[in-house]
């Protein structure tokens, strides 16, 4: 019997961040030591089909799926296997000790997948259902931060239905909230997909319609001329923050192309901040992480107003990018934790959290109930 840890890496997914997920998965798979881990791969298509086989990631990168077979997990406890779906039923393929989701955005980072893995009683890397869903929903997340006294910019949350029925009224409300520019973004997405900087009413209409394609709820935020500061957080009940880093976007703001495609944005690690400000930003990152019951990992993003030097917490990403140019692993490397060791630590944290969950009593018998 093998003493290797059996890891199932999940990537792709039904999200606007599908391609980013493939890039992140390539990096994670490259450092999983075969002498220590037995690795299975499952790719999820844009339509939601789970596929496995030989070199699944390459098949997804080339959009050629003919060599792959449909796969699934059982949703009940006690069956920690990956199964092939055949015409005659389910065939066990490989046992699973821990799932490593590298799924950004909806149906991967928002608590839905985490709910499935909880039902199946599987260990998995990253935040649980609550941390994932609150971290993903920018509108709810901002309200939690406000309740904890953590500074965030002013914002308005609008629905797709309201935009369709009351666009003029919605725009007036936004203009009362903040002067231009404002930032418009889908409430439930990441990697700057669907995000627009709007400097006029016509920009705003275009930005709202763009964001509403990706989510039924759209967040509009006050624009701040700010430095973009990021902190990586790692841990379960006792999370630790990395040094802070600064993004120098190659474009007007840190959009999808600047993050993943043009490789021209600058990174300053550690960020040039006076020690007290660095400590305060790291403390805010840990406080936000704990406030939403996050676990495993998160990247916490801040805005530092260039004029007033006020700090605003922007968002928290529970499955941050893991590409070769991603900030999350770079910040930990600068703090003293190499990429490969970071992946090992995340798997250990997943197993630790599963052991903690296993200590929960799932049944209750009243003292008046007969034995």
C-alpha cells in the first residue's frame, strides 16, 4: 500500500476565469513531488462536465477532449474516490486523501464546490463554505468589513434586473454616491474580469452592462487615486500575513491583461511603506481573514490613497492566482516560504482542517429519548 498522499487537482470550471485556472493549475502541478504525492487531475469544462484521463491539463489547454472520460465524485461520506462515469455505472479510478481546487471565480471559489466537498466529507485546500462565499461576494464582504470597522471605499450594489428596468435612476444614485471616476465590477468574480474604470456617464452605462454579463449583482465603487497593495495570508485558526507588496500596473489599472497576459506590470516586494503602515495593513489582512472564517489561504488587496495616505481594504481572494507571475506565491517567497513548500503547507492545512471537522458530533440524542 502506497504511503503517498493522494491529491486530486481540480481546474477549469464554469467561470470567466477558466483560462486563468488552467495557468494556475500548470504551476501547482509542476511542484507536486511525485515521490510524495500521487496526483490525479480533473478538468471541468466551461459547460460543467468533469473529465479525467492522461495529461488532462494539456488536453484542456489545447481544447481537445477526445482522449478523456467523464468523471465524478460521490457526494456521501465514506466514499473518497474519483469515479469514471460509464454506460454501466460508476467505476472507481483513484482514492482521494485531499482535493486541491485551482478553480477561480464562480462554481469554484464561491462556496458551491466547497459545499459538495463537505457533503462528500473530503479534505480540501482553501476556505470552507462560509469563507469562500463571503470572500467571493464583494457586496456582502464589504458589509462585513464595515461591521468590523475595517475601512472600505463607498459603494453601491445594483442588480441586473434593476439595470434593465431603471438604468437612469441607477446612474443618478451612483452619481450621488461618488464623483467620477468610479469602478464597476461583477459582485461575484475575480481576476478583474468584467471590471471597468468609468470616467463619464457613457462609460458608466457601458461598464454596468459589461459587468452585468458576468453576474446578476454589480458593485459600483468610489474611485480612488491609489497605490495597489497586496498581502498574502496563510493558515487556519492562527493565520499569518506575508510582507506587503505593491502592484505597478502596466495599464490604467490592474486589469485582466495586466495581471495575466502582457507580463509588463511591475511588482515591488516588499512594498515601500513605513513600518507602522506595513504592520497596520498586515493586521487588517489577518483581521479580515478571521472575520469571514477563512482558512488555508487568501490574498487580501488594499488601496492606499496617494493624496491622503488613507488605507482601504479592497477585496479578499480565497483562491488567488498561482501562476508564475502571481502575487500570492511571490509574497510568500519574499517572506521566506518557497513556492513548492507553500503548496505542501496548503495540503497540510487542508488535512488539519479535515481532522478538526472530524471532531464535530453529527448526531444528538435527547436525555429523554429511549436508548
